């Protein structure tokens, strides 16, 4: 291990210690193999020096003799970051679950729910949960009329993560995923003319739509392999902790934790998915809106955890700002996770200091 000045760093060197910003935020993790953009980031944050792994090579003449030793490491690092991920397998399991959910809605109409087939396929999708990121995942193909199926599956995946992130016991993670998967199952009993209506609903139609919560609870009432919390999530996911939600106007302590989790993930995916009457919104804008709604409406602790975890470690994600400039996220401050620092043409833009700017679209993940 050696302490190297930033001016002497070259691509390909591996960090031996975490690197922090002058204010204490984590900038780069131990084990990161530095790429050229990483050197730009270190300079932008005026980090004076870092601890690096020199292997058996000692730095001589300002590090020049180390270049040959690290060239291979650099090539491996670039190759590792460029290799295709396991996303293809994840997409395959995701799309199988979409097909199964479509069939399940038809089965509900006929009087049953293929719970064990759904469980097996949901477990297969969750087996790839490391490939899933709520902020950057986009279905490969999506018909707007399939919105309810995509929303259900994305809520299942995000609810699984939020249950895990929030410290619930492991036995709750899969049940929280079921809660997300089935939260809108009551829509199977709603007239498609109402469900897919592209114009505003009448008062009577809106009232019928609200009944999907009660319909969902009744559908799940006698379904095995799920617990009562899953059924209550179908009934309660539109309740608000201040008692202004529906259908029962329950207050916070009376709302099941699965319903509180799904209440957050449902809002997030409802706003970030493309729908018949509205285009998809920026996940960063949606997170800011969820944060503002947390006061009195959503569970504030769960909201804080979801926002912090969902925005964590997005360095390298390519984004388009509201002024149409394209750049890469280089640092996310945990105190303002929806306002990261973005590198554009070598200039670091701190969105926390530019309230008029925001991330309009996530173009690609790191």
C-alpha cells in the first residue's frame, strides 16, 4: 500500500482505502480500480492523495515505473465494467412473470389464482434482485395497456428491497414482495372500460375504481401461501397515516407495514411508468414529490430509507438535465440524495446548489 498524490495517479490503480469528500461523504469505495473519469472526479473534489495498492511495485520517478505493472489491471477494469451483465436472464424471468400475471387476472375472473406458479416465478425473478435497480430499470417492451402488470411486478421487487432495507425480518421480505405483486389484484374485477379509460373518470367511475382495494382483499381472503399482511396491503395501500386515505380512513398505527411499503413503491412506479394518458416521469423528480408527500401522508422513515437506498452508488449513471445537457452522476450526498453532482464536459454541476435544474431523464445506468 502506498499514499499517492492525485497529480501522480494513473488509470488502473486500485484503491486500498475508501475516499471521502472534504465534508465526509463517501466518494469512492476501497477496491475501486480507477478509470480516467475517476481521476477527474478526485480532482474536482480536490482530494490531495489516496491510498492505493501498488502490488510488489514501489513508486519510482513519480510513479512512472508503475504504469506498466498496472496496464493489465486497467484493461481488466475496463473490461469488467463493459461486460454484459446478467440482465438478460433477469429480463427473461421478469417477462415470464408478466405473462403469468396476465393469466392470473383471467383466472381471478374464473374464480381462482395460480398462487404456487406465481410464487415460483416471483422467486425466480427475485433470484436476480442484484440486477434490479428501481431508478434505472426499464422494461424491454411495454404496451401501455399492460401497465397494471408491470406496476405490480415492479412493486413486488421494490417492496422486497424496501422490506429488506428497512430491517424487517427475512421471513417478511417475500411476503412484502407478494404484497406488491397482489396490491392491485382487485383491478381484475373492474370494468375494463373504466380501468383503461384515457379521459378523466366520472364520480361514479372513480368510486368504482376505489373498490379495487376491497375486491383485492376478497380475492386474497382464502389464498394460501400468503399471510394476512399481504391481504391487508391490498386493502390498505391507499390509506394515509393522517387518516385521509381510503377505503377505511385508517391512521398510521392501524395500517399494516406491508401496506405502508407498497403505498410508497406503488406511487413511485405509477409515476415513473408510461401510461395511456401520461408519459413516464423522471424517477428523481418522483422521489422529490414522494419526499414532499411523506409529511402526514406516507411513513417518513420508510420514505427516507427508500430514497437514500434507491439513489445510493449511482456514480457513472448517464442523465439528461432539464436544460437538455447530458452528463454523468459523479457523487450523491446522502443528505440531498435527489440532487447529485453531475459532470458535464469536465465541469461538475452541483444540483443541490442549482434548484432550477433537475434530472429529467435517466439515460443509462453505470
